[in-house]
C-alpha cells in the first residue's frame, strides 16, 4: 500500500498552531467569526495566471479554508470532517486586467462560508494577488465571550520609527517562502517521518478533499453569482460523497 501525505502549511506554522490550540481550549468561547486575509506578493506574471496557475480559489483560498475548517471542527467537538462541513459558500471575484476578465480568471475575491446549523459561525476570506506592501497573511477568530485571537504579519526587519511624520514599521516579508519557512521545514520533517512509518500527517485525505470541495464551491459561486450549498444526499461520512448544488 502507498500512503497519502497531505499538507497545508498553516497547520505547521507556530503562530497558527498556537491560535488553533487556544481556540480549542476555549480562549474566545464559541467562535462566531473567522476572518482571513491573503494578499499575495509579488504579483505573479499575467502569463502564469492565464496558464492555469491563477485560480484564486484553489491556489490561494484553499490554504485558509483548510485552517478555518480545522478551527470549526475543534469548536464543534471533533469527529469526522463531514459532520462539521459548512452549509453554504458565496463568493464574488474580480479580474484586474482585460485579458484576465476575458479568460474568466479572478485575481481578487471575497469568499463567505457559513455554518448555519452550528450557531451561525461565519468565515470570510479576503483574497488578492496584488499586495504592494509585501506578503500579507492574517487570521482572526472572534468568539461569543467577546475575546479575539489573531495571527498578524511578521516584519522582514523589526524596526519601528516614530518622528514628526508619524509612526512607521519595517517592511513585510517578501513572499510565502520567507513567511512560512519554519512551517515548510516541519512539513518536510513530517513527510519523512511518515515515510519511515511513524506518525500521521496533520492533514488527512478527508481534510484535503473537504477543503478542495469548499474552494470549488467558491469558484462556482463566483461564476453562478449565487450561493452554492454542500449537499450530503448519501448521508456519507466521506467528503468525497458530498455534492454541490450548482
């Protein structure tokens, strides 16, 4: 048998892992909103976006979608992925150039994912391929206790300047290899450990399938211009059996 090893680097990042641990421990009470910001830097070449690599939903959003799904599962008491799958996904996307618009390629989008059957938890994802100020990756969880936890951006240089012009800080990190270097190292180490027969991946097959399905629901929603629901007509525990109503 050949094993399957899946990974999303948010799961292995120290700050994201600590946020998840604290949310699971009840630091914010029951989560009511999850807000993720993903603004890419540097802006990819238009040829890359047109050549199949530019799907803002599957290439960008899926990372934060997986993390939000993990937070929701923790908040709702664990169990299989399908038991805590969201009900509905709505997305609005846009294209910044005529060529991207003609090819129906979005390089910016807002995605809203809702769990109506779980107290109305809502996750929002603010996505863009074009950040002028460096790589911008943030996540905030707000709960019914009135408390909030967030992962903020590290600076490439921990420098703060205060003068008559105001207060300024150092630049953001350049891109994802710098921001998630430690997470990538831990993912590779986890892969090696799995190959040696020890330990389970942080991301299961079911986790990866569900994140991909929610990302696809967002893509379809942006095309159809309406919400897309996840339907479990077979009452299955396997997310691969879920269907989209659009």
